[in-house]
């Protein structure tokens, strides 16, 4: 915890007034910084920014971003002797971006993101009913979300502007994020106050930490087309090492920003053995929305994901989430529908691999800022999640399992003003 507080305390050393002018986008001299999502993804220009910045550190423009939730979580509190858990943990990430103009039309961007989940979350992850993906001690994780790697992103990009409407970007990350899926959940403004990963994480944005990524992108006006080669295997259980880059997978993504309030994308990836033996064709589509000012800033996302592992095994995930920041008071909601097999959920019976289950989840939450100290917002909040369970799973989870959590949240204060 001392390390987390130290990192938070260093943010203001780089900060100037939160009313300073915006930097340019990390991947275009012709777009605003607010267009930046995770990796090379887009979010609306009208998105709020929770960050601190400095316009001149050794010739670079610097932006620092991050989030820390110190919380207590209880899952399935209304079904005794069924699957459920309790944990005190602190999911977190810390991110730095640096950029400088090269000549009249070049832009060099550097990105680093770290997570101290290894110190604040058990190796088996934090409790999250119906979550699956990755493993611990060789056993697949079920009803838990895995912690993230210490090094979540170390990336460099160069963009060359051909005109105000056309630019070309090359991006390399080890680790990094390929052009696949929407903006990753911890960076989407519509989920800024929600500390949980979506149940559809491995249908939408799980490739946000890939050990070896190369992306080439071309923007023409409102559109951008990108292609990536990357390592398909999920990060291993050693959260502090650098996994071997394999560059055995590829993806494409087309993004469209028809206005400053909306961005959308469609993408597809051909992923080699992300969770073991099976290859996956992952397809996604999403729309993100943002509009408002410091008094009331509305954000929302709708996303669709589809995994096809062949031999008729196909699964869908749908997510919708929204939040409104009313000068530090943030009500938010997330609704999901995910298909998962009995086998994924650890139910051992004949045909479990091919027996799909429709799982629903609805989360309602509220976060209230208490104070802003040295450009860091300190807020308290909580959320309740209801899961909608098919009959095949009631003997394991009970009926309508309810989960709850309380947290203290630390994030940089709202920075951007449209």
C-alpha cells in the first residue's frame, strides 16, 4: 500500500493547472488528446479526461493517468453454501504517456503502463461470479478475475502527417495492445468508477496485454483502418516477467468518428491458442458516446463480441454501460449477457464443453468524491450486481445471486474541458 500511495503522490510533480490547453492526440497531430483510448483505439473527442499533464519535460509533453480502488467484495451473499467468496483487495493501474513533435509532420509517442495487482490481489484473482479466463497454479480460474501483469504496456509509436486529413502510424509494443476490440475496460470513461472487469472481457478486450505487438494504421478523415500482428497467448501466471514474443496472431480494425460525441469500431482477430490448445476467431463491434461539461458529463458504451473456436463452438457477449459525472457524483450502470459453456464454469457432466449457458448480469453503482488533494480525487462508493442464472446452474449458484462491494477510489481529477 505504501508503494501505491507513493505513486499517486508523484502525479502532482508532473502536473500543471487542470485548465491548460489539451495536447494533440498520441497518434495524430490533427486530432485532440481526448480521442486517445487504450492502445491505438479511439474514444469520442468529447470524452472527459482524468489525468494530470505537463507540456515540457525534457522536450516531451507528459500525461499521467491511473486508478486505484481499495475495496471489500462479497459475492453471492444471498445463497449460502453455494459458490461465493469475500475479498479485500485493490485493483489498480498507473500509466504515463510522453510525446514530442518531430519536424513539421512527425509525432513520436511513448507509453508505459504498470499494475501493482501482484501486491494487492491474490494470484487466484478477485471474486467475480461467472468470470472465466486464464489460470492459477495450472487450474483455470472460475468465478474470479485474474490480476494483471506488472508491465501492462511498454510501447512506442511514430505518426507521419501527410495532410490534415491523412496520417500514417506505426506502433510497437512489448507488451502492447493490438488493433482488436473497443477501448479496454479500465480506460473506458463509461466504466471509470467500476473496478470490476466485464464478464465478456475475453470476448472483447482481453488482448490489451499482449507480449509482442506490431500495428500499422492509416487515418483518412473520420475513418482509420489498422492491421496488427501479435502474440496470441494470454500472459502466463508469472506476473512480473516478459513472455516470449511469438507474433503468431493477427487482427484488423476499422474505426469511425462521425462526430465529436461518437466513435465506433468493427474488428476481427485470428488468435493462436490464447487459453491453451484452441485457436480463436474473435469478432467485435462497439459504439462509444460522450457529451457534457464539468457539471454533468455523460458517457456510454455498447459492445458486441463473438468467439469462434471451431467445431461448432461459438459464444457471444453483449455489454452496455453508462455513467454520468455530476461534479464528482457518479451514478453508473453495466448490463451484460454472455454465453459460457458448462465446462468453462467447472461443471463436469457429459457434453459440458458444448452446452451453452446464457448468463446475465446487472450492476448499479455510485461513487461520491470527498476531496481533491494535489489533483487526486478521493471518492467513496459501492455497487450491487445481480446475476441471472439458467436452471442448469442453480444447484451451483442458487437463484438470482447478488454480489456487493464498497470501495475508496483514487483517480486524477477531471482534466479536460470541451
